């Protein structure tokens, strides 16, 4: 981006390493690009998303099923972690690293609706 970055605060580096990056490399890229745009100086302060945990250990993820099944489970888990908040700060879309409208569209395509089974 043509910007000279001389350092990243240690707490930001630790947050980058601790965050599971459910949106994969695209989410990391978006966080980095946003920080580059927002930060005026040579120190890069990153706004690393916060994973919301209910206190209970995460359920064992199944590695079987179609890609659509895995995507559906992943979206539902993000929605549960945010108490079904799709957008906004610490919403499911932010955790997944996608646009809220994209998440809403995928939820519709996958038939994901909040009900007693999913809450």
C-alpha cells in the first residue's frame, strides 16, 4: 500500500496469533488492510476481532459431510456465539470475515433460520 510500517505492538501480534481466523486468509487480509488505511503513523495498530465464547467448550466439529454441510455448521456456530447477531461489532459476519449481506444471503441459500434447534 506504499506505507512504511516500522512496528506492530506486541499485544497486537499476540492477538493475531490467538485469534482462530475463521474467515481464513481473507479475514486476515481485511484486518491488515483496514489497519493500514486507518493508522496514519509508522506503528500498525490492528483491530483484531474478538471471538465470543459462551464459556462451554466448543462442540467437536465433524470433518465429514459436504462442503455445504460444513459451511452451514460453521455459520450456525458463529451465529450461536454471537447470540444470532448477524451484523455489527462482534456480529457473526465480522467473526466470519464476510459482509453481513453476504452472510444473510448464504443463510437463506443454506436454509439457516433461528429456531429452538439452532439456539
